[in-house]
C-alpha cells in the first residue's frame, strides 16, 4: 500500500530527528547518574559543585547538535543538600557558551518555579519524555524554541535533562523530512497545532479543528510519531 509505506517513511524520518536529540539527553542523564554514584560511593553528597562539573558534557552536546540552543539538567526536590531548587544550563551566546541564570527563590514574585512546569512534571509524575513547542521562551532571552526533556532516574527520581532547539534551525529539518512523497503531509502537535507541512495548504502555527484521524477530514492515513511527543503525521491527497 503506497500511502502506508510513505507514512512509515515520514514517521521514521521525523522520529529519527527527535531520537537524535533524546540520545544526547540520555548521554547527559548517564553522566548525572555516574557522577552521583561516584560521589556517594566515596561517602560524599551530590551537590551544586557536582552539578557545575556537568558543564563540559552539556557544552559538548550543544556543539554536536546543530539545531541546539542549550542543554541542561534540573534537579529534583531534595536531591541537593544546599538548596531545594537548582539547575545547570548552558546555551549558545554571541562569543561562545553562556550559563543561564534565573531567580529560583520561591518567595519572589518573579521566581522561575520549574517544579510547576509541564515538562518537569512529565518526568517527575509520569516518567515520560516530553516535546514542547514551538514557543517563545521568555525566561531564556526570548528565544523561539522547541524544548525536549527526559527524566533521570537512579532508583529514585533525580531530575530532568532538557534541550532547547532553535526553531529556525530545526523546523527546516522537519520540512525536509516530510518531502518526497506522493501525498500532502502535515505534522501536527498537541492542541492540533501545525508544526510543519510539505505544502502551503496548512499554515505553520495554525490549529486544525481536531486531531487528524485516518479517513476523516480528507486525511487518508495518520500515524503517531511516538517518543512521548504527542505528534502525528497525516497524509492527504495532493491538491
């Protein structure tokens, strides 16, 4: 079946782009687990200093992912002895890599309470990865990004690793992934938002009336991208 083969190809391409980023996140997660185990084995405690030592691996992940704007790790409540909330996040700057610093004081009116963020709750409460965006990250210097996160566990929940991908770099890769078939194809995210399409019949950022379903609203076949993304690829006859 032509449509089925085409859909499988597009799904594999899109999921491959996400998997590439998640593989980098797993590398960071593995580094967190290894460093914590090492310090605990010596009778110490995993704290702010140990998190700061993650910088080289975070910068390396950014460097190896062309669309990446930043990588980091957000600690779970109770993980660190010095403070309840802490994160280590590095992102591209004008002359290299810069550390993101935000107000984490829960008594402050402008606190960045990442415990309440959906992408953190997905890992903490549901042990899920997450894909958010595109959106304007006002806390991250007004960058327009996709955010991908993954939980970190070592018997207990340690926190969440994450990556921001610049939309102007990642969106063209998604567009290329949808090209080359015999159908019009659209990539749709949560809230029925159009993320990418290989045709102008769907505007990027617009919302469909409902999540695409095979045999409905002119779509001949629909498939899930997976990887906890809540993304779907839908095919329609070419106009």
